[in-house]
């Protein structure tokens, strides 16, 4: 599965739990940025780690 962010084709490896919106599956790069917002919880997907190997 690809990252939920627009124009990003990286594999989704983190689920972001966002209090004011629906949860999103995103790549590690977007998780680092979006996970810094107050109230957002980044939850690594154990089944997403294989996506990194290609």
C-alpha cells in the first residue's frame, strides 16, 4: 500500500492516529513530519516493514 499523502508513492509503514481526522497510513518520511503535531500518535505497522525491502 502506498502512502496516503498526495503525490507520494513510498510504501505506507506507519499509521497516524489523528484526533481531528481519520487515521492515515503514511510512509516513514511523512510520519516524521506529521507525527510532530500535537495529539498525533504514530504507530508503526508490523506488516508494513516488508514493503521497505521492495
